[in-house]
C-alpha cells in the first residue's frame, strides 16, 4: 500500500481532530465537549448524510445496479455476524460472543461518512444509494445476535423472549429511524429540497464532522484503558476481522461488478463495527454480556484503525482490482 494514500487520509482535518482528542486524554488535558453537544453532532451527521443520499437516489432511481448494491449490503450484514459468532465461541461464552458478533456485524455511520469524505477528496464517484445500503446494514446483526442468544444460551430457554421489543429496538433505534426518515425526505424533495438545505447540511458538513471526531477521539482514548480486560484474542479479532470482512465485501463487489466508489463503501461498511446502535441494543436485550468487552473493541481499536489505516488500505486493494 502506498504511503501517500495513508498520508492523504490522515492529513485530513476531521481525522486530525480525532487524534487531537486522543492526544488530549493521553496528556491529561481538561479538554471536553459538554453534553448534549455530541448527541447534536450525531443527529446532524445522520440527517446530512440521509438527505444527500436521498437526493442522489432521486436522481439515479432504482435500477439493477442499485438493487445489486443493496442486496450485497444485506448479504454482508447477515453473514458477518453469523461466522463472527462461531469464531468468538472458541474463547467466549454465548452472551459475550453474541454481543461482539452483533457489534462487528453491524456498521459505523461515522466511518462511512469519513469514507465518503475520502472519496470526495480524491475525486472518486459513488452512488448516493449507498446511504440506503448503510441503513439496511445496521439492524440485521442485532436481530441475528438476539436469535443466537435465544437459541444457544442455556438459561434463555427458561425465559420468554420478547420478540416485539427486540424487533422494535432493531428497526426503530434512533439512528436507523433518522437515517431512513432523512433518506425519504431527500428522495421526496429532490434537487429543490437539497439545495434549500445545502447551506447547513452540505457547506458546514466537514466542520461538524471535525467536532464529532474530536469528541470520538476523547471517548476512544478513555476506552483504551479498558483494553487490559479483553485479552490478546479479542484485540487480534478487532484488528483482523475488519480486514477480512472488508476483503470479503471487495470480492463480492468485484464478482457483481460494482463501481469502484460503491465497492469501497461496501468494503468500509463491511469492515466497520457499531459503537452506538448495537451496544445500546445489547445492553437492553443481552444484559449478561459485558459492555467492557464489546464497546472498547469497536470504539478504541476498530474505529481508529478504520479511519486512519483501513480507509487507504481498502482503497488500495480496490484500486488494484478496478484500476
């Protein structure tokens, strides 16, 4: 992989703000972003990416290429948590294997947004419908994880599973609901609607992303101190699985002839891990799992790896195949 690709990605202001946040924690600075601003930044980013994706989808429409990308996204969202669970069961009990598999089977919207920024910086086009792909990939891992918990946990057979609550949490969690809603609004209002919102959700996008990643750097650095609990096996899992999952996504994208930009975003989504939606669902539905395992893995290892080294690595692999 070319060092220039890595440098080009890291020397991106929002990424540098992420590492600035981490540095602040390591140097014991009092830097902090007061609540509830981080939640506001999250809502802003989800609305912005949903609106723009809906606008792009209104231009492209639903053709065979779009459907192909969406089906591949769903396929990856289903198979990744399944094989991840059986790998994790080598060392872990059912509950923790379920929670970590679901975390790595789902996606990180901010990693996706960072990847879009990277493509824009290097001038590579992608389909706006990939926002819909991202939305479709968030919930299946939650459902599969909870099904596995119900099937394989010894004491779960004596408990009545509230599937109505499980499905509500999987498909109506705030990030999925807001993304779908913004996507529909973007599709419905089209070009006129997007241009009316662009001053806030387009022009200011990178500024808000920088604020959000600064906060993520602060949070991730604090979680690093919890990694001593997880052991070498899980640390290796959090570094190797993103590369494996992304590579599988690239292979499928190549076989089904996705464009370079779409293949990159599918790979990045496949290699990312959730640190918001799935942990919230696991705390509610699988309280036996230890959040001190699955949250630091996704937030303190996989997320920094993907936004610094994973993005240029996946693009390098794709560029080798697509040219």
